[in-house]
C-alpha cells in the first residue's frame, strides 16, 4: 500500500468514527457518482464525508489538513464546469447536503441565516410562508442546487433582473478555512457581533463569493430579506430576427424594471415546448391559478393560458419574456407598459405570456431539463458581457454555430440560446447543446424516474461529444474577446489566465494566505492546479486518442533556469564545436527516424511527408554546418572617414530563444528556427502546437542521446503555455496565424524583446498568356494541394490571362480530378486529411460564401467525413472575385480559386490586393517576362516558372510583407545572424584627440 493510500485509510477510519455510518462512504458506486457532473466525469473521490453540523465540518477539514489530504466541496451536483469534480487521485469530497438547516429567520433585522446544504427551494418555501423573500431567490435548478453552491459559483435567474445574482443579496458568510479555522464576515466578524450588515472595513464577504470553492468551505450564509412583492405581471414578445430580440433585451434590461427578463431562440423554445407540458398539464395549470394571489385573477390567467395552448409562439421566432413585480398592481402595470413600449418600438409582437407565468408558478421544477426531449444529453456554457456588447457577442456566437452547422447536423446536435440580464448592467448569454450520448449516473439519479423511463437511451458517442467540446471552446474564445465574466468558473473558464499579471499574483497570495498547502478544491479558479489534460485528436479517425498535460509556469521557469546554468558553457564553444554537436543530433535523428516519423504520421495523417520531415531536418542541420565558414565576417576593418580608428564586430547570441510552432509541419517548423539559434549559441525552448504533439517524445529521446537536452527543451500546451514561455526568453520566434502573431508581438513588446514572426499567407500565382499551360497547371495543382493545402507557401489565388483562361481551367480540373485521397490506405494517394478540425470549418465557410456570391465549383467542394477523419478533394472554383472570403482570407486547404485578368497591370494589381505578402509565383513564357512581373509583386519571395519554391529552397533570404510577418529572414545567412546581437569593438591606432580639439576658442 502506498503512503497516500495508508494516509487516506487512517483518515477515513477516524472520520467514520466521528461522523457515524451515514457520514462517510467509500462505496465505489457512490464515489463514481460523486466524481462526475453534468458535463464531465472526473476522478472518483477517495471518500465522501457528509458532516451534519458545522463543528463536524471543522473537524473533518482540520483532520484532512493535518493528513495533507485535499478536499473538494460538493453541493447539489449541478455543475457543468468541473466545479467540484476531483482532477487527480487522493482527493476527498465534502457533501454538504446534511448541513441543510434554516438557522434563523429574523424579521426584526430582516435577515435569514441558512446552512450551506439547504436548497433554494427549501429556503424560498420557508420564507414564503411568512410573506418574505430574499431579493435574489434562486436558480432554475433550485430544487437541488444548494445555497453553498450559489455562494461559491454565483447564480442567475429569479430576481436577478432587479437585484443581481446571489452575491448581491448576501450579508455575511461563515467559512471554514483549509486548516479548520472558522471565520465569519460582515458585522458577524465583530466580537459578539451578529450578521446584519455586509460592510465594515474591507468586504471580506465578497472574497469568498464566486470563488468556485477555492478559498474555503462555506458553512453558513446570511441573506437580506424583503417583503414578498404584493403584485406581479408578465409579458411575452416574439421577434422576427435575433438582432431585434437582442436589442430589445438590451434596452429592456437597461431599465432594471423586470425581476426576470429572459429570451429563447427558436431552437430552445421548441425544445422547451417538447420537454415541458405547459398548458396541457392540469397540475401546471392549477399552480398558475393558485399563484395569482386571488381566485378571480387566478381563474382569469388560467383561462388565458389554456386558450393559448401550446401554439402561442410562431415558428422560427425569437422570444422575450418578462416578469415585473412591485407593491401594487398599478405600479406593476406602469413598469410593464414602459417595457412593452420598448419591445414594440423594436418590432416585438406581444403574444400569450404562458412561459413566464408557468416558470413563476413552478419556479423549482424537477431536473428533467438535464436531458433533451428524446433523452439527449444537455450541457450549457455561458458568458456575461456588458449591455452594449450583448447583441454583438450573441451574433458572433450564432455566426460561429452557422459555420459548424454541417457538423452539428452530421452528429444530430441541437443548439439553442438562453439570454437573460443581471440587474441593469449584465447581459448573460448561455448557448446550450443537446446531442445523442450515453447518460451518466448523475442523470439517472437526478431526473424523475417516471420521466426517465419514457426517454430513449443512446450508446457512447465520443465523436459528437468532441464536436460539442469544440463548440464550447469556440464560445469561450468569443467570450474572451468581449472580456466576459462567468459564474460557476470551476475548471472550465479561463479566469486566472485572463487576469492582469499583478491581479493574478495578488490572487495567488490570497490563496496562499487562506490555504497555504493548496488543499481546498485544488485546481478551481486555475489556482494551485495540476494542468488539465488537452485532448489530442487523430486526424485520420477523428478520435481523441491521447491527452497531453500542459506545462505550468513553474515548469517553464524551471527549464529556463536549467538552460541559464548551461548557457555560458554553450556560448563559450566555437562555432565549429557547436556545429559538431548539432551533427550528432542529425545522426540520432536518423537513428530514431522510424519512431519520429510514426509519431508524425499519427499527428498529421501523412506518411511520406512525415518521413521527409525527419530526413529534411537532418539534411538542414548538415547544411547549416557546411555554411559555418561563410556565416560571419571577422577581422579588423579600417574606418573610411578616420583611418586611425578601426573596428571589429563581436557577435553575442541571445541567451534563450523561444520557438512557438504550428501544426501543419510539426517537426520542420519546430526546428527551422531552433537549429540556427543553437548554432548561434542560444539555448532554445520550443512549444509545438498542442494539435500535433506526439512527435515530441521520440524527438526528445534523440535530443537526449545527442547530449543536447541541456540547451534544447520542449514544453507542451496551448496558448497559456506560449504566453508563459515568452515571459522566460530573450527572443521569440513564432509561426502561425496573424491573430496569434499579434498577441505574441504585444507580449514581446511588453518585455522589449525581439519577435520574429512568420504569419499567414494568401499566395497568388500569375499565369501569363505566353506560359506553358501544362507546366502551369501542374505547378498550380502541386502548389495549392501539397499537404492538403496546409502550408504557409500554398498557392491560394490563381490569376490567368483571359486569352488562355478556359484552356488552363480545363487542364487544372482534369489534373485535380485525377488526384486520390490517401484513404483508406495511408500508403497510397496524394491528399491527406485536414489535420485541424477547426480549419475544416474555415474552409467550408469560404467555399459556402463563394457559392452564395456566385462562384462555381468545378470539382471537389465538399468536406467528406471518412472513418471520422475530414477530407477535401482538390477544389477548383471559377467566377470568383475579391468580395469573396476565399480570395481575401487565408484558406489553408486544397482550394484553388481561378480568376481571369486583362493585362499585366491588372494581374499585378490583383496579386497585390491582399493584406498578406508572404510569397507568390509567376509562370510565363520566358524567365525575363516572369522576372519583370515578379519585381512588381509585394511579397517576400516570388517563385518563377514554378510554384511554392520556398518549401524546396532555403538559401535565399527573404522578408515577409504586410501582415505576413515581422523580423529578419529565416532563410540564408540572415536566418543565423538574427540570433546574434552585434557588438562593435572600436580601436584607436593613432593618438587620442585632446579636449582642446573641441574648444570654443577655435
């Protein structure tokens, strides 16, 4: 038995004696259930402790702290962000559901104190009996969601439109810190004080709210009370467009008059109507009647609802629903009339108010909404943006979903939106997903059995779940763009990584002060976390068959420090000596060629190119070493203006270079900057793409065998890992998209270190009327489709003189149709899979956009899913123009749009009409004609009478133009010299000038 197992065994034995038979479990089935939430299965906890009193809670926490065992708090289990699920072995779980008492309802102070395990439904029921309410009074899942969960995660919905989320109604909290210490906040922090007011000195209450359970275990909370509003009314509106509904939501939300204000898109409305019985349910109708305050009004509202039935919303409309409450019917009517005017002015049509009426009458319904109407799995994601940004953010996410629609349809994924407001300044957007997938145990135990038994069951469906995960990440990317806030941060939202560095450092210090050993929900908020695994997809099968653990900031810092220790000795070696060491690496690469190539084959779905990457790297190393005698000038040089002063250069390498490389040629682009940097005397840390990471392991074996692992290391991870890398290096090389390149440039500028960027391309090929068309079509096809078009130097636009346009297109289509996919046999064919599934979305969008704008697809044009992989045959487009995305935005796929031109000026203008300037090509009848045209093209390299020659020839220096990059050439001697700072040694061989030479007397 391991030490950890022994420790946990002793701890659980003690806790079982202290808590009794109902207070502790290690039953495997229970542990498996408690280790999952609605979205993910985490690591099953080592045990579940369920204290029944606050003193028991303190004792449990204290004993676990002494044993060094982490504890995660769990309330009602309604997380969908891994909020409480253990992310490693050996974590205990505290189940708060036995701590469920309503401690005190104090009408004199207008406060209520309640234990953390109490549900919102229980609290609301107890207060309603006295005509009281908390201002915010619960989420839709309040039948199960606990007060403690609301404190840790924050909540939206009932009362939130007027009073804001959970945290805005809290006066004081009682928290058990990591070592078992009990603290109280607000006026309860005063000796002999009681909880009636939140603010006395710094707001310590707020510190523990919305913390994802990371700063302490919430035991009790005190809320403000209000008198239950005496009047309420409802309204519903439908809108013909999403934008109109979004604008109405914003304008109504800004007024702050609706206690609940929420909207559905047509998809979510249809799902709710299928799932909820609404007016057809006599029980529901009865609750509406009884909930109106008096029988006459109740009968009237019930009759309206029954008359409207289930067809009160039009098909394909966006709906907005309002609840207004107040002290009098007249006041409510006045507020509601104001909101009606706003909706009407924005094109809203008032419809039967069935939905808000039913939701108010049945606020905490069974958790049947956790599954779709057919039994599909359900999961949301959300973001809170400013009122001004709400409509824009909603539109951007909806547009992203439109681009993914074919994937959604292929996997039977339904999407929808719930939109709501928080007070008058928060605009909450919650995309939701339903898809056929096997249920978890948490669904089986949370959904009503009578409802569950009617539903269809589904087998495991990892490919569909992967699409949902990708869509959720797309939402997170968009929310990040709008600086969105989030509830239920858990381990999903990128909270800590988005903070300003000084704020992040402060948060770490606070965590250290209240939880020095990181034992409270480790990993929540991104604090003291074991890095979350990143799934790695196989491009040929579409399956997630590997995960990588991202390097932490601490890991990267430690590697940087090791390299610092080795740097002086590495720089002290001569160029020839470093060259010999690199030749050893070339030899071990060949020795490990099979393992590296096999890993690259899994990464990219390509076989021959994978093997060429390995042999090409070995040849590149040998080529650099051969150039050593010609790389640097040397010796003293006489000054031209003053021969008595001579100068001599000294070349000082940057101490540590960071390389961030993309997924399309994983090995080549990881090492293309690395080799010359090492030769120059720098140490190097490489972060390859998390999309294609498998090659790193065998490559690292070769590096160790060559004895270079002290100066060359790899770190794995995503964007956060890249950002952490930049913080530890003296220069950075980046190959990738323009958007990420700008982020890299900004991060480098903050540290005043050089950034060498090779970014996107939209390479044009000009074919003149004198060109050999057979040659031109061959070059165009290879240049556009090699590696499935997933190369920086791919030809992405073809301009052909109109006199030969038809003949060229016929030849190109003929050649394109002869190209074979290397599926199912990887050893045959010319076109491999699309490596990165997000790129498939971009390619699909560009082709669809071109079609809508009048382009014709002559061959190809459809992304095929074959055995889970994504494939596109060479796609030739004609009748294209520069209004189309396919002619302006980087495609990175085997798509060849062809456009005619009139004369040479027209061809050059079209080729230069781009934000990019990476490379280009010209094919003409003579070299002189091709050169004349090439000199006018704004690109860093122009291939003459062929295409994409920069992939075959690396000796010519070139710079990227426009948005295609920044910094010195990575080709030729300059590709080596950019890693060296020039230092001038200036020697006086004559007599030094006296001061009198500068006297004002002369």
